[in-house]
């Protein structure tokens, strides 16, 4: 009778395949105690399974004659294939090392070749960064966290996605670095660059800003609305978007950051000809951070 092959993490001579409940439980337990070692063992298991199927295919193609085949011989050959597969896996430079690297990159995008190594992004945000994207910074994560609660409340009240509002606030203020100040240096809490038109009766802040005239940037002095809190700013922005006929197309495009930003630009929210492209990028970054912080 062929000896039973048992799975024991860390014992090379006794390693088998995690093909039964006890073996899988052992692997799960090891993942909780030592994730790195469990990842290596998982990669070795994948390689062993691949080698077993390879040996089985080779045997069936070259050795099976049908003369002495029966259930007993098939079981014996399957167990032999398994034992050989276990002995042939885990070698330096083998398939398991490549599998381990791929699994590590799936778990931690920071391990991918060419990933940013600045260390500025919070660990919670790392898993949300897609290939080719710039890793969000800790300051950006803090900005999203600071305004998330009120943005989510306004979303429940109006239907405008919280990430879209936070993203626009981030774009207008440079992630909070360039918030509009009042004449005495106080905070206007105006995150959205909403101007104080003739109908505005509240507080104002006059600042020099950049406006585009015929596609050319010009510095001009503008009057902006001022609020007592960020919550007031979010609700005033939502009232503007939901209450003005010029922004009705914006409300019909809440399914896409690109469409939302494009409709805002077409409605004349800003004079920058690149406003939609810039805003959609910031909203996408905000969505990454919002998912990571959820």
C-alpha cells in the first residue's frame, strides 16, 4: 500500500498537496501565524499541482495501454504522481518562486516592478492603486478623511456622489493647500470656489485668482462666498448644482467622473479649458482613497 502523504507546513520531507480539508485548514492557520511563510507554501502548492497534472498527462500519453488498468493501479499511479510532484517543487529558481512573486504583487501593489517607493501613501490606500496610477499621498488621504462624513451626508440628501464633491473640493483648493482666506486671514471654508454674485448676502472674501479669457490665463480680483463651516460650503455647493437650470445636465451624469466633470465645464463652472480633464483625475484619486478608507 502506498504511504499516505500528509501536509505539514515547514516539514519538507512530509509535504503533500493541500487537497483535503485538514490540509487547507493547516494552510489557513499558517497564514494567520506567518503570512510570508504561508505565501511561499501556497506558491509551492500551486507548482506541485501543476507538476502533478503534467506528470499525469505525460503518463496517460505514453504509458497507458489498457491491458492492466484498474481502479487500484490508477490510484497507485495518482499517488505516485503526487509524491513525485512534491519532490520536484520548491527548487531555487523554479516555478514556485515566480508564482510567489505574482501572489505578492496581487496582495501588495507596492511590490510591483516600477511601483512608487516614496512611502508617502498610507498603507490602507496601497491596495487601491491601479497599475500606472500615481500613489495618493498621506495629505490627500487626510483631506478625504476630513471631509468624508459631511460629504456622505450631503450625498444622502441630494444624490451627488460624495467622492465627486470631495474631488472637486480637492481640485479647487489643491487638496486643502490653497483654501480661500478672508481679509483678516481667516478661513472662508469655501472649498468649491463659488463666487459671491449680486444675489449673495452672506460674508465674502476678496482674493486674486486666475481666470481664462479667450483661453489665456489672467490674474483678477474676485469676490467669493465665505461660510462659517465646511458643512455649509458642501450644502451651498449642492444647492447650486441641484437648484440651477444650467447644471441639470450635470445631475444626469452622476455615473461617471469624466461625464460629471465634462458637464460642469460645459455649464461654465470654471473658465480653465482643461478643467474637466484635471477634475476627473482628482475625482478618480478620491475614489481610490474613499475605497481604501471605507
